[in-house]
C-alpha cells in the first residue's frame, strides 16, 4: 500500500478535529516514500489513533508534526506533539487496553483508552513496531516503523 497516501489522507481527515482543538497539523513526507505490505484501512486506523491522541494532548495553539521518512528498508512515521508529555509513572501503561487519563492539570480528556493499544496491535501485525519518547511538560514523539517493500 502507498503509505504516503495513507498518511496524507489521515492528516486531512484530522484537520477538523485539530481546528476544533486549536491545533495545527503539519505533514512532511520524503519524496519516493516506499510502499509497505499491509491493509490500508487498518494502517489508516492505527495512524489516525496516534494523530488523534497527539491532537488531544496538545495545548491550544500547538502543533502536531507528522513526518514520513525511510532508511534501511524501513518506513518511519513520526507523530510529534508539544503538549503535556507523559509522566514516567504512566509511560509503561499507555498501550494497555482501556487505560486513559481523565483529568490532568485541570484539563479533561475524553476517550476509552483503546486508540494506542489498537495502534500497537495493528503495527505489530504488519511486522512493525511503535516506540514512544516523551518528556513530561514538553511533549511526545511516537515513531511507527514498518518494513518497506523493495
């Protein structure tokens, strides 16, 4: 599947949600991003879950950056926000089903706690991995790595 097309489609679908949350989305995709083997609809759902999460935890006026790059026969999709970040005590649980934060520093967050767990499951089913780096108070970077098609 054309992963660049999927990234762009998800970003475009997320524009209204971003606007409603006073967040900007930027997309930067390397030219000639390789294709990946997989199911377009489930990959779209996984990427959408990560982008939605980044939007949800971004401050008003914040930016969610989405980048698609490739190296060493792999495609990397990075979704970065500059929001609240993830505290070290919560980090081990962010991919657990039904784990979610209702209230943080006076901000109320809605959700069922399924988005990131489903995203990880989908990415792993596509022989990929999803990693997270975060600093509390500074934001989060989620990186999806998928094998590229030669």
